C-alpha cells in the first residue's frame, strides 16, 4: 500500500479489511503534511471543495477544543454540505454551534441527568441478563441480532417510553439513517435514497409526536416526559427541536453501542490472552476493557468541522471555510500517544482515547450510558458464556460508522 493509493473518499476504502485500514491511517499519520482529499459524491448536493483529514491525535484534540474556530454548524456528521434543514433535522445539536448548541445542551442535559441515568442502572443490568438468558437458550447464532443490537435498543426505547411493539420500527429506521453507503439499507439510486432517508426521519418524528402528546397530558418517569416538561430559565424545546433531538438520541443510542459490543466479541476472540486477563479479575479489569474496546474499534469513525476564519494549527495554515475531518479511528491509533497502538490491551493505562469525541462542547452526551451498557453486557457474557467466540463479521460499508451487520458466534465447545 502507498500513500498515493489511499483515497478516504472512495467507498471501497471503507470495505478494506480492518488491518489494511489501520495500515493506511498509519501511513497517513507519518506524512509531514496534513492529507487533503477530494469530496465523496452525495445525492444531496454539488461536489464540494475537498477536506483535510485530521489523522493525528494532537490535531483532533486541538480542533475539538476550539469550536469558535472549528465549527459544527455547517455539518458534523457529513463531509459534503447538506441543506441546513437537513442537518438540523437529522443531527440536532451535533450539527449546531453556540449559542444554539449551548441552549439545547443545557435543556437536555438536565433531562439526561445523572439521577435519571442512575435510575436506569438496574434496568441495564436486568436487560443484559435477560439477553444472555435468551442467548443461552438459542445457542450459537448471529451475535448482532441476538445480543449486541438488543441491549442498546431496549434501553434507549425504555428511557424514551417507546413501547416494545415499536422496537423493530425504531431499529429499521435508525439503520436507514446511519446506513452510509451500504446498499443493504439505502438505495443506490440517489433520488430514491433521499426519499428513504426522509421517510425514516418522518417515521421517528411521528412516533415522538404521539409520545409527546401523551406525556404532556400525563407525564411519566421517562426522558420524553422530562424533555416535554423541561423548562430551564423559561426555555423550552420547540416541537421541531424535540423531534430532531429525539431522532439524534435514538440513532446515537442504537447505532454505536451495538457496534462496540460486536467489536468487543471480535477482539476477545482475536486476542485470547486478553480474555484470559479479563477473566482472571473481571471486576478489576472491566472498566479498562470497555475503554480499550471503544479506543480500538472507534465505533464513530469521524466528525467534521469547518473553519470559521483563517487559523494556524500545529504548523498548518488553514483558511476560512476549509473543511477538516476528525478521524477518531486514526487519532486512537496514534503512536505518539498510544504505545503499540494496534495491540488490543485492556490494561492500557492511561487510555485517553477520543472514541466518544475529544474534550469540548460536543463530547458524547451518552458516554456514561454507553459505558454502563458495555460493562453490564461484558460482565454477563464473561460470567455466563466465557467461551463465546466470534466468526467472520459481515461489515457495514460506511466511512462514518465502524459497523458490523452480522456476526456468527459460537460457544460450548
Ligand atoms: C460506544 C458508544 C458511543 C460512541 C462511540 C459515541 C460517539 C460519539 C462521538 C464521537 C460524539 C462526538 C460528536 C462531536 O464531537 O461532534 C458523540 C456525540 C453525541 N452522542 Fe455519542 N457515542 C456513543 C453512544 C451514545 C449513546 C448511547 C447516546 C445516547 C443515548 C449518545 C448520544 C450522543 C449525543 C446526543 C451527542 C451529541 C452531543 C453534542 O453535540 O453536544 N451517544 N458521540
């Protein structure tokens, strides 16, 4: 592989075996210049000016820390510019800057309080146990459908007060929204793809409208009630803000932790000595294992920022309106920060990975919840099915989500 042969905008790049992908990013990190790429094509807009790929840890951290220079409002989840309404509809505050971002985050953080999350701690434990009950009854099966997808889906739906009979519908639509370039979920016909995406957003917005109306009448102990009734210094979410935030939460709540769990099983299969280490002191090493799974797999591969003005960072001169893409996946393998970065090592300490984003105003709102889900599921699996192993994954074709669609698992000899 040569640097000249690497094109991060080519769909095929994201289908390469994971080890080759890691090698490509190592080559890019070793370049003296920040690499620049032409933009990928998209059904939604004209071809843009291209982007700088921030592949080093120092650049990713610095850009995240300075949102006044590296803004999210022109789009954080897509490299091509999308219409503003589209960004907000699907991305809510992830695609906003202050003061709007701060206002939204203030309102929802209250609703997403540690008290509410703590209340779900027991539910997370119980849900993980029941998923593993079913796994043991089913025997070897597809780990994604039977295990990894089920816990985050149940927890985010319970938190929102979404009834069980809507789980499939939520999963189908969040899959479409974060399907990337994968033809299994999104049509290759561009007009058709737009219709599918908008339809998925609308289906979730309709679900929220029904829940919000019911909770406004009779508030319950769920997140939708807290959001409908949140009134911080006289500020409340508008109906449109509530719908977009709801879409962001169900998508982010579902499509990330699921992949971290699947990668976790793959990693403990590929590195059996790390499994042995974990099993030798489960409670002592669970926390380190969860952080290392998120570092190593980086379920969210990138976020984008756009320069608000000319600015020099780590020796590179950027111009106003330049686009930069923060490749968390690459920052998390930066040999300047992580010794032997391609080694999965649950005892890595410190482990300052940027899998949940780097410190800054957009740092993952769901990080605590995700950590609790990953810890609970890993504990159940390692206690009750410690010999579970992964077969060959069927990976999602996406530059944004390091996704696993299907993963056969085996256990019991
Ligand atoms: C392993 C699981 C997860 C990973 C790897 C992950 C990753 C990320 C990353 C990288 C960002 C940074 C965005 C940026 O800087 O522009 C982010 C933001 C966010 N995440 Fe997560 N996430 C995970 C789980 C969750 C869960 C479970 C939820 C909700 C239930 C959630 C909700 C959010 C929200 C709302 C934001 C936007 C915050 C803002 O813009 O202020 N995430 N996540």
